[in-house]
C-alpha cells in the first residue's frame, strides 16, 4: 500500500510540474464535450475527454499490471 501511495504522490508532483505544458493540450475542447454558456453561468461537461482519459488510464494500468 505504501508503494502505491508513493507512486501516486510522484505522479501528482509530475503533473503539477508539467501543468503549463499540459494545459496547452486540446483536452476539454474535443468534439462531444458539452459547453452551455448563459448570461451568468457556464455549464461544462467533458464527455469525450472523460472517455479518452479513462481509456488511456485503463490501457496504462493493463500494461503495467501484467
């Protein structure tokens, strides 16, 4: 369990350090992502982005779990 927590912590740090470059990726602006803008509110539901991220994470876990 402690090894898993250390790896998750290192991944969080890595994402934090890479955030300026990761923010430039078109994730969140893919076709299929729902954005509704009104006068005082904005509703954002990134369906396509969630499916893509889930598929990548599942693939990585499958590869490293072998």
